C-alpha cells in the first residue's frame, strides 16, 4: 500500500513538472505582447503614440525568414537599432522594425524582448 502511494505521488510530481515550468516562463508565443526581462518597457497607454512616432520616422524594415516572436535573436549584420525617445519612458532597449512589426530589442544580445502591435 505504501509503495502505491509513493508511486502515485511520484507520478503526480512528474506530470506537474512541465506545467509548473511552463507557468514560470515569461515568454509568450504569438502576437501578444510579452516581455523576457523585467526591465522598463513602453507603457501600454503610450504605445499608440510610439507607433505613430515609428511611422513618422520612416524606419526601414528589415526582413528575416523566421516568425517574429519574443526571444528571437536578430542577425548581427543588416539590422539598425534606434533609441527609444525619453518621452516614451526610460528604457535600456532599442527598437527596430522587422517583417513590418515594431520590436523592442536588448541591444547587447540582439534578442527581441517585446513585439508591439
């Protein structure tokens, strides 16, 4: 009886482990805004103004064959990163346009930290 209880507990722990790991992930796949790091990003209420700003700046778009999702590392060559103006909040990230989507990028690693719709 004791062995059955231990086996059931071990089985429950094994089944629960992937769910627990998934719940702790800060990465969301798809078009939903997601953030990898907890660093400051553009506030939700400022995003429409930021999108207008990017359009006004006529930032050239860069194309890559992969889907644009949080966590993607952009190539070393061919991508230009731009500073986010102070009026949109102090952030250590840079922005660029990839496959027609504005993204925030961690400049040292070139990893996408947020996709702005």
